[in-house]
C-alpha cells in the first residue's frame, strides 16, 4: 500500500511516499480502507519533533491521525464492526497512520460514520470534535450562560469548539481576522474580536472558561480575563501534574517539564485558576455521541480545502501556514 511517512524528525522535506505491506489487524483492532484523512496541526508538530518530549514514535512512521473509510477486516474479539461498515476515527495512542491506503485502528476508537456525511466531511471531525468535547464537557464542565473564550475561532478546533460550547449553552467570545467575522458568528460566537485591531485582554473580563489553542504569550494573557475559580484547558501545553502522572514519566522528564511549566502554574495559583493540559484521548463512544449532534444539525463540519492524496505534502504545508478556515482534508482515490 502507499503511505506518507517520515523517516527522521525535521522539515517537510523529510516526508515522502513509501510502498509498505498492508497491515493485518490484531485482537481488538480493525483494518480500514481509508477514503479520506483529516489533518491537524499536531501532525506537523509530531513530524517536526516538537512533540518529542511528550510523544515518541518508532520511525519510520506514517503521518496522520484522523480518517474516514470502510472496514475491510477485523481482528479477534471485535464485535462492534464488520467488513463493509463505513466508519470514522482518530487513531489512538502512539500510533499514527491515517495518510495511507489502509490503517489499523483500535475498535474502541472507531464509530460508525453518520450517513448524512460523506467521507471527506467525516474525516474532518474526529480530533477536533473529541478535543472540544473532552475540554469543554468533561474538564471544564460548561454550564448554560457561562462565558467561554475560544481564541483562533476560524481554525480547525475553533470552528468546532464554538459550535459545541454554544450547544452547551455558553456565551462564546473568540478572536479572528476581519474576513472571518461572518464565519465565526454563524457558528455561534457572540463576541468577536479582530485580533489585528484589538487585544482580547483589553476587551474581555470575568470569563469562566478558556480553551487555549495558541499557548505561549496568548496563554499567559488568558489568565487575566478569567474570574477567580475559572478554568483554563490548554491543548498546546505546558503539561500539568495529572498528565505527567498518567504518562508515568521518569524523574528527569518530570523535572524538565516542571521547569517549562512553572510560570503557568504560578499564574494559575496566584489568580485562583484551575489549569489543565489536554492530550486528546481517542474514544469511539464519544465520537458516536458527537455524530448524533451532527445528524441533528446541532454542529456542522467546516472544511477549508481538500487535497488529493498525491498532494498530501502540499496539504501539510498549507496547514502549517496557519491560515486555514476550518479543516484541511486529504481525499484518497476510490479503490476496488
């Protein structure tokens, strides 16, 4: 099978197509013929080596995590899926491999594709959907009428998270450029800040929740807009103690991560803020629930651009520019 792989960490010139054996599912796994793969910024971060302190892959590794396709084979003990099922998923754990003609996925990470979505739309959903769900619903426990700040509202996470927060009854603020104001308002954002003209920390105050997608200086500024007792969930770091414990990291790694994150933890303690770092957990049951919201019209996929598989490197380069409005998806050729 053809797959897009990287043999060493580094720039996109380290990425190339390779012919690999078609994998065979083990117990609890399904083999999916990939019809479309959704790209996420973390795909480029993993390839570049930026995620090595947290995630290490056995190289060469196949790029990509989100997919939609058709089950062609199941391993022992698989009971929820059968060959011919149309599914979508985010490949779980430390495996990648969505940018390939076939991919192995754990049964518990897979959900049936909503019939109303085509494969491209379905592939755009998994990681942004589960990230938003786990951050807003399970960690922040958003309640109706709470004020939620979701920066970069026109990006992949932003376009989904705004819709989910609105569905949960929150009042959403976001940042975007002037050209995307109409888009984020159509998704449910009530307060829209043109980041080229205003600083969000000068406009917002007494917010309950922040879903941080930018990190760095932006994350630090987010603490100033929250009420005491507010919640920050970051998907870009730095890690928190719960994440370190869950990963069973050694002393040297724990010490290094603590130094990196000490400033954020001091800010959180000083202002009485609950800070959490989220590395999304692939969960087919959650994905099924999210699929129901899509079927009901509560949430819709937002797709910027679709690239053919042969141009997958161009798709990753386009995503890395940081200008996508919604998701970037790679579409495979239909196979017999």
